[in-house]
C-alpha cells in the first residue's frame, strides 16, 4: 500500500451510495456489493468530503476542532483509515486543476 501525501486532495467516490441511519453513516459499493458502517470520526471525514475535496491536513484541522485530540494523534489515526478508504475505492484522489 502506498502512502498518500497529507496535502493530496481527496474526494468521495461518486459511485458510492450513502445514507444516515440512526446517527450513523452507512455506505454501499454497488459494484462490489459491499456495505460499510462508519463510526463518529469516520462519519466526520465522509461528511467533510461531501461538498469539496479535502486533504488529510484539512481534515485533521477540522476533526481536532470537533474532537479532543491533538493534530499529531489525529493525523496518525486517520491517515491509515483514509488509505484503506482509497484502497477500497470509497475515496479517490481529486483531479488536480
């Protein structure tokens, strides 16, 4: 697995269907037939990517404002998660303009 740069812009894969059910975000990859449920932090990442691409650096700043966590710990926690989401094709690298 390759490591994503912390300033690379990430976006939701537009082919993923998502919904909020009982205060939890659930997603479905129709192509693969896989379902995913997201915890609070993962839901925050997903929701922050709704309107525009964000980098890991951007997400860390937003998450540390919402949760009691340092930027260093936050980055260490969400980077592997974001990389797994990229690997699963739930997130994609946004086109560079």
